[in-house]
C-alpha cells in the first residue's frame, strides 16, 4: 500500500511490472500492463471487461490496486515500488497479507503466456 506520506513524485509507477500503481484520481483497468484480455473472471467470481475503467482507489495520492499487486513476485527479489520510494511510503498492507503461493498465482493469472 502507499501511505498518506506520499509526495506524489511518481517514482514507483514505472517500476511496477503489473501496472498496479496509478496516480491519484486516475482510473485503472485489469488489462493494463497484463496479458488479460476480454472478459476476466476475478477471484470473487465477478466477471469484468479487462479494458473497463475502474474507480480510482485514491483521489489524492498514488495508489496500488491490491488485486494486481504481486509484490514483484516472479519479477524481482523485492517490491520495486518500495525500493525506489524516496519517502518510504510503499509498505506492506497489514489488511492484505498474501502468501508467496497466492502472489505467484496472481502473477501467472495476469501474465499467462
């Protein structure tokens, strides 16, 4: 997650291999930065169009879409957003702790070959 200490520098956004980070107020899509196309079935069973714009998580600060975040599992040794953040506001979300297995599964789902 990105805390409210965010200075909106944008350093984290281009580092995300899943395109899970967006500027405050910007709509996002499941398909953006992934191989997801057409109708996508989410973990909760909801079906959405991969290119349908979704409501921003925050209007003020950069934000991470939890459903797209894999904490860089399968890409890097550590979350790249945290590695480049100059104010250390990219931190683990205590309300959304996921196992390595879950994170790997999300990576495979979003980046099917």
